[in-house]
């Protein structure tokens, strides 16, 4: 099996990170992967906000926490009540992917860019996890004042976000794959 | 640079393919990558319809062609008028990704699965291209009777499709990357 396939099959989502920051060169490699993702009509409609400042990370976490507590979802609210709650599992780096919603396929473009960054991270033994709750919380009216602080370009929508850091745990086993997801028409 | 990064940075979209079919083992590797893509809440909401039958490929192309001719978009209609028109550039394999629209993030999940398959293909020197026009054409009312023939599960939506085959041309140079797509908040 080639190295790319090994990375693809072995990349897992991590939910515990070491506090140590990832190296700048590793971060640059991860971002390079995101920039080289394909995009519909080559619009490259994305913006990557790399957040490593602890105060800003805490602020983001606070806003998500508040949103979850008010969500009416008992499971989410229960999780958010935990004193040690961190929506990004205390990862030292968060990358928020926003994009111009007026291009043909902003969801696809953002998702692929983030998945490219996840694979690049995995190839460097850096863990990652998709943090969907951030886009939910930050596309709400109450979070708008913070968008500038997160360097989200005017008019862009936050589509996805990922946590990055050195894993503090072993890679979990892959979840079993669903059966019957392929049909051949030969 | 590690092999995964090389695959990520060097994968291009191909728009000309050899008629020769890809090997079954290569196809299996590509599908394995798609199945191992991450998905929101691990729903794995996708279905992969692998189409290699020439009659079915021609039928798909005919439906897309008809849609483009009627689209009112002069550029698209002009392209579709070409006698040699092929929406998937005469690639011998087409993979249509449909998914359950009721999961939280079907667009993201489908896009990432397809991008994983593109990277797997690139790691095997197989070319690929995202064919967005297929989801547009096949989610319309007039194409519904054909969904069963394409093995799209009842109630699923087609989100994306990709052409796969051995490239008939050299890899094109990468399009220049946009400047200013990253902000650091350290």
C-alpha cells in the first residue's frame, strides 16, 4: 500500500491533544495543502483563520458553550456544562474555514480544503478533528461582532473548522464501515 | 516532502482520458479511500455508484447534454452542441456519490469522500475530475426514472460525481493560488 493510502486509511479524528503548540513549519505545510485543494470552477473561495491565541480560543469556546447551553438539546447542554468543556478538545490550533457563499459550491470547496489539511496533518503525525459546532455558533447574529476579530472576510460564511495538535492519546480504532455502500454498473 | 503531501500538491483535474479501463484492483483501492473518509457524526451517509457500462455512460451523457442545451446558458449550451461532447471527458469510469439528505452534513460528507477517492486515484497515477453537472442534471424531475438504474438508494440525493481514468494528457500546471487567504491570530 502506498503512503498516501496509508495516510487516508489511518487518519483518525482525535479528541485529546497535548498543550504543546505544533511547529510553524508543520502549520505551513498544513495550510499549503488547504490552498492546493481543488475548488469548483477554481474559485478558491476560502479564507483560513488560524487561531493560536489562548484568549481568542477561550472566547470562541465561551461563545459555543453559551450556544450549546441555550440549544435545548439536553445532550449538548450537558456536555457544555462540564467545567473543563472545550469544543475543540483543548487543541492548541484551530483553523476556521470561511468562504464566499456566492460561488457555486462553497460547502464542497470548504469541506475539501479542510479534509486536505487533515490529511496533511496526519502525514506529519498531527491529530485533527472537524469541529462543526463552530460554524453553527458563529453564523448566528449574536456572534457577528467577533467575526472581524477572527479575520473572517466581510460577507463570508463560516463553513467548517478543524482542531489541530499533537495527539494526547493513541489513535482510536476505525469505526466499522457500513456494508452495501457501493453498486457496480458494469 | 512526504508522499502524501506530494500527492496533495500534485493532484490535478484531468479533462482527457485514455479509453482503457482502470484495473479492478485500482478501483477497489479508490473505493476503499471513499469508504474511509470521515463523516459528520460518523453517519457514512453515502452511496457510491460505479458506472463503467458504456451504454449507461452514454445515457447519462445524453441527459446532461439535454439539460445543458435547455439551460439558457450560452456557454454551456455551446459546449453541449459539440458532436463529441462528453460531460465526463470520455473517462471510462464514473463514480456518482449520493447521500441521505437527512444527516447533518451530507454535502460535506459527500465532498470529502469524493476528494479522498481523487487523492487515492492520484496516488495510483489515475486521473480524475469533479463532474458537478451530473448532480444538477440528475436531481431534476425528468431524470428521476433513471435513478434506479444508477442504483441511487430511495430518497438519496446526488451530491457529486467524479470521472476516473488513465490521463491522455500531461498533468496541467496548477492554477496560481490566490493571495491573502490566510490570517494568523497568534
